[in-house]
C-alpha cells in the first residue's frame, strides 16, 4: 500500500509536467516561428514480487511509477501569414536563420526583422541577422551581421552612375531606296553627308531611310542620345547590303573632332543580309581623328570587346574619361573581321568581300532585312544615372536587393540558412531563439534553395505550428491521468486507514 502512494505521486508529478508542456504550447499558439513540444514519459525501475507458484515462466515484477523522458520539440512546418514589412521573412522547408549579438550566434525560425537607426537588420531581441555581403555580384565567403549604410556616398543607399558599355540595336531594314547617294564610296555616303557644324541635325531626314536613337550614359551619369542611321546600298546575287553610321549630338562631342564637320560622328560600316533577309556579315570602322569624314583612309577597323563584339570609343561632354561601347546588331563576330579590311578605303577599293559574306552565325534576335517598313525591333543598353535607394526586398534565394530611383536593382547581401545533424538537441533560449551545443553535431550553412535547404518567402511570417485540436485532446488525456493517479492515492489512504482501524 505504501508503494502505491509513491507510485501515484510520481504519476501526479509526471502528468503535471505534461500539463505544463501543453500550457506552454497553447500560450505560444500565436508566437511567430514557435515550434510545439510533445511530452514523452517513461516508467521507473520495477521491483520483484514474490510468487507462490513454482511454475512461473517470467519475471514477477511490479513497476515503481513514471517520470518524464523528454519534452521533444516538433520542428514541423508552420503556416504562413502575410507580413506588413519587406523584412518579414519566413522559411519554407528546412533551416534556421542565424542571428548574432555580442559575438554570440543563435538560431531562429522567427523572421520578424527590422532595421534599427544604425542600419542593422535585427530581430525584436536585438540580434542581427547574418548575411554574406555581395560586392559587384560576388557573394563573400563569410557571413557577417547585416548592416546597411544608407547615408554616406559610398554606402548602399546610393548607386553611382554607370557608363554605358554595351548597346544592342535589333532593327528590321525593309527599305530598298538609296537616299544618301554621293560620296567617294556608296558604302560611306551617310558618312560623307554628315555635317557636325550644321545648326540642325547632322543628317537630314531625306538622307537616310531609317534612324534608331537610344539614350546612353557617361561615367558621370549624364544622358546622351546615340543614333544609328541606316540606308540601302545595293543587292548582288540576292544579298542586300546596308550602310550605317553611329553618332551623337555634335554638341556632346568632346573629342579632337569637336567643332569640325565630323563632330559627333563615331563609327560607320555595313550590314550584309542573305536573300532570305537574315544578317550574315558586317563591318565597322572608327571615325577619323582629324574630323574629316571624307578621308576614307582615316576610317580604321573597329576593335573588339572581350566577348567578340565590335566596339566604338566615345569622348562625351561632361564625362571624366573616354568610354568604350560595344555595339551588338545580333551577329556572332567572334573577335575578327571576315573581310579583312583595315580601313574604309580598302573596302571602297574592293567591295566584293562585303557581298561575299562568310555567313557568320546570327543570334535568335538579330537585325533582319525583311520586306516592308523599317523599324526598331528592340533596344537595350547597360548604363544608368546615379540612383538612391527606394525599397528593399528579399527573394526566394535569400538575396537582399535594393531598388533605386534610377530603375536599377543591386544585390546587397545573401542570407544563409543553417542546419544541424541533430536539431532535436538544440537548446531553447527564449525569445524564439535556439543555441547549439556540441550535442547538435555538425553545423552546416548554405543558401536558400540549394541542397536540402528551404526557400525564403519575403514579406511573410511563419506562424506557430501548434495544433490546438491535438493539444486539447492531449490535455484531456493528461487530466484523466492526473485524476486517476490522485484517485489511487485517496484509495490507498483509505486502505491504510482501514488497516489502522483493524489494529484498534
């Protein structure tokens, strides 16, 4: 009878602990990123019981009660709720955010982060979110607390201007009317007609069949208009050739040709199309340095960028230095000219190479010569003016990206996730944090979406994974267990009372 009192007392204590676990789960039903726990019990040592039978085939034992085995954390995925800030983050799948304060690294699933007045991205406990800094598109090897400098000129709050280094001009040249005429060579009539000293446009609308202007930028962020002018030259064996010139407003020319008839003229060349209208070959020559477009010997073959695209050099007013601009008409040049012309004079003297065309491969998007109206199909360039940060966002791969007033975006940090050999051995530290002891085993870091790491959901929060229906069911069974153990105690007490009465 005495043992039954002790045994039931352990049951009361055990079920009381279980009720505490249930209460904690229900108390955190709305806690961001909270993971519910499940209390597991175990029996205590058993004692031997004397048996009168000589035919007992098993041990005769009686249990001595129960105790708490473990309060296991259930790392199941919680639901998602829309956040009210771009820095509300949730993890869909495996992994934890890393947060640090005073050189102490902890882990959390709660992604309710905000920037403080010093630019640190912190959680409500003042721990900074860890991230890998991104510089010119390169992610750093080590993680550090995320901090943005939104004030200084060299900080993340300002994006410096970028000079245009690449221009793509995809055009359809449908006109077969030669409007330029004149000049020493029909392939350079547009260049011969260029007049950089004119009070109006350097080429009148009657001197070309198609023009395609595009805005480009110098290294100071100033805008300039680069215009490609096209005109039909002729057809031979079904192949059509067009001439073109590339130029800017003569007032924007800061080269030695400024103030001359060649002011603003940057390059000239030819485009060769097959009978079906696809681009097969091209030439490009740099404008003479003496500012005389009529000097064909002064037009030298253009050089190539590292990717094999021909490029021009522009000295633009307001810029701090000359800039090279690759010009892409959609043809894979491969860094060499098929005609082998060193100057425009060579082409004028031997134009057969222009019509021969070696059939260089054109990209899926390239200039064409289909019948009909001439038109610009697509244009693009990679320069921009100075910009100031306007908003921030985090994508599924963990990139913290700033969006700027110049319509550009820049990756600033990449947020890593952490996982453990045994996440069940993480230590609860409160404030939605976990710490890692040696019991967790290896700690691995990786980026969202890679290997077995989850993805990050921006402007969302992971909610508590507490299942209230399960908790109330467990509460009922725990309550019943507590009641039954208390009943055993009162019954044992009554038995003891009867035994005392017999003595009297």
